[in-house]
C-alpha cells in the first residue's frame, strides 16, 4: 500500500522553501550568516534526496522509494525544529553567534511548517 505522502507536492513545497531561503537577506553573498547557510544547505540536500525517488516506484509501494521519502519527511521535521530554535544551540552548532541569531522571518517559517 502506498503512503499518503505525495512526492510531487512535497517537491513543490520544498522548492518554495528553498526559494524563500535564497531570497532571505542573511543568506546573500558575500557573507551569508552561517546558521542560515547551514539550514539552506540541509534543506537543499534533503530536496536532492527527494529528487532521486522514482514517483512510479513510490506509488507502487517500492520499499526503497518509500524509505527515501520517509527520510526526507523526517529531515524536513528536523529542519523545522531547528528553524524554531530559541536556545542558541543552533547558532553554536553552525558557527554562528548565539547572541546574534538569524531571524528567519514568517515566510520561511510558514513554508517549513507547510512541509510538516
């Protein structure tokens, strides 16, 4: 039995999140904020994983395809958790300054929430 997750819709929502990240002022060169850069890279890598899934195999119940989609969903949940970190630990983990955390803003947060 195929899962209720639609990989096409997931792909679209992830692309929207990546677009929101890429337009965020603290991601712009030449000095992107390390935390914002880390999370954008994490979401991009998750999206690349999703792109490896054959939709027909997924729909047919292929266990490998379903596991990959499940992994991507878990990574999206983790990204959402990190986006909402207020402890400063994310900044420490990504080489940022915990006293100067990134404000991801409502657009990125809403698009990350839409993935979950």
